[in-house]
């Protein structure tokens, strides 16, 4: 029969002992006999993987528990393998000494060689082994379940987000943007109408004054009364059936941004009308294609004929009810106060059409 094992706390080695034989009739004749007992070393290890099963996208985390039930220290080496060779293992402490009657806890990770974005989970079974000198290897099994890298909720969430973005774009181009453009055009019209009305009244007053001056000169017998349609003042006539040679031209502005609300940069015609001719403006078109912000004015020299907010329109056309007359020596210009620009400068323009008389 195998020898009886000592407790784990009983270290191996030689132990002396004595046996006393005591007589009841002759106590003085008692004797003691001594002997030696040898406690041999024995090795008994147990191993367990906790948790038995782990889940993860990148790796599985486990702990190997090693119990030394023997009566001598055990120097152990830890290894792990999987039959499909799809995992690599890393122990925090691959070699160590376990004292008798104690347990050691060694964390380790199981990392897959390949990862996948989506799909079914992969199940990897592995085995850990505790190797020791003078003892049989001890094994413990574990399982790592590898999950996909992308969370299961991610793809449905992305699909829902894309659907919302498409819906937002459709709503912008079908409902919001037309409404914004309509509101901006209406606001621009409301702002422009009073200014142009003031300019029209000023022209009417100037024309009336010119006619009165001509009548007074004729009554006084003067021979230099102005001919019809070629007045010397800043007046105008109706836009209907305006005589003269048709003309159209464009003035382009390129104004730098300024913080001074009174700083207007002036831009004029590249090719002015002949010096002895009158320019009659019947229609104009304002353009602000880049969505700049600021103020644009149409002027006869320093006289403001109309004023507009750039932020209120991208394109605005207007038919002048009472024509603007630019007499010889006068200049039709646009002035721009650029408050903010998308490309560094306010690049707005004004296109005019009318007659040369």
C-alpha cells in the first residue's frame, strides 16, 4: 500500500521520537526507547480556470488558480494551447513557486489571431497546463467566445441616421429653402419700395422745376430754352415709350470687408455714355451670388437713388416706374459697404438697361 501522506504543513525530513514504557508495579523501572521517522516529500497540485468561459471582441480574460496540496514548495511553469491554433496566450507570471498549503492566482489572456467586423460568434476551446519538476502535469480547460468587432446595434443606428439625413435634405430643398427665399425676396421688396419711391418723387420734383424754369425763360423771351427730353436738371420721365438708342451695361463691385458702417466703396461704368448724351435708366438687376452681407446703393454721383441690404437677396430685378436720367457731367455709380463676405470681398453687381438720348 502507498505510504500515508502528511499534512501540507508538515515539511519533509527526519523526525526523532521517543516511546516511554511505564510499569504500574515498578514505576522506577520505566524505560524510554527512541527512534527516527522520515517524512518524505510529496507533490499534489490542482488547477482551475476562472471564469470557465469568457466573451470579448479583442481578447478573453481569465485567471488560473493553482492549489498546492503537497508538503513541499512547487516550482511550476504555465502553458496554454488550443487544438485549432487560433489563439495566443499571455500569462502575467509564466513561472512561479507555490508554497505548500497555499493557492496562487495567475491572470492570463487569450487573444485570437484573426478578428472580424461582423458575423456569428466564434467559440475557441483551450487547455492550460501546470508543469512541475517531480510531479505529473495538471490541466484545466477553458473557453473563449469571440464576438464581432462592430456592436450589433451599430449598423441599424447608421441606417437610421442616413435615413434621417436624406429626409432632412429633402425637406430643405422642398419646403425650407423655397420658404426662406420667398421671405427674403418679400423683405427685400418691402425695403426697396420706399427708397425708390423717394427717388421717384425727387425726380418728379426736379422735372417739374425744370419745366417751370423753361416756361419762365420762354415767357421772358429767352431763346435758349431746353429742347424736350434734354433737360438740364436731374429729372426723369415715365419708362413707357422712352425715345433713344437702347443700351445695357453692368457694374461689378469688389469691396473689402470693413467694420465702419459709413465706409462705402464706389464703382462706376467701365465705358461711360458719350459726353453730350443723356443716359435714361428704365430697369436694373442686382445680384449677390455669394450671399455676402452689407449695403449696396445706386447713386447719381452723391445722390442716393436706391439702397438695399445684401443679405436680403441673391438676385433682385426692378422696373423703374419713373426713369432715372443721368445728364452730361453726371455719373451713375454703385457704392458698397461690405460687412461680411464668404470669399474675402463682397462681389455683388448691378446690371442696368435703358436708353441713350
